C-alpha cells in the first residue's frame, strides 16, 4: 500500500508505508532508553521484543489528509524516565521523518509495552 504520492517536475514519487515504518524504527532505536519494538500476542496477552529485521511490526504508520500519525509499541530500559524517553523519541522521529519524507508528522503515539533490565 502506497502511503504518499508527490508530483515533482521530474515525475511522481510514491513512498510505501513499510519504508516510513522502517525508517522511524531505525530513528527510534537511536533514542537512549528504547530497547526495541514490541509485538503483543493478543491471545496470550504476552509482549515480546522484536528482532531488528521485524521491528516494523511494532510500528503503525497512518496517512490522513497528507499528514502522518505514527504509533510505536516499545520496550524501554529499566530505570529510565518514561516521559523523558517519550519526549526524546517524539522530537527525534518527528524531525527526521519529516526531513526524510517531506510529509508532516501530525501525531506520534507511544505505547510502552514492557521494561527490560539491561546488563
């Protein structure tokens, strides 16, 4: 499914939802305190940490009126301040995704699905 289509003087540019999710996930992993993306097994109510190659399953990208909403399901490091990590994640992802895609990020929702003790 194509997320966005932009017309330029050279032609049309289409950006797939998966590309934006992958980029946003890479940016999110650079934020201190974020351990990874989470996948929740609804049937069992279990949360598991996703591997880097499947982290986009913990990210949902929605395009509405040429504006993006990005939902993150994350696992944070034990002992961090969740509001501080969330603020850093929002600022970083908003800036870098807008710069990368040229599409305005309207909203970023963060769902903390777990905490992991880092050795």
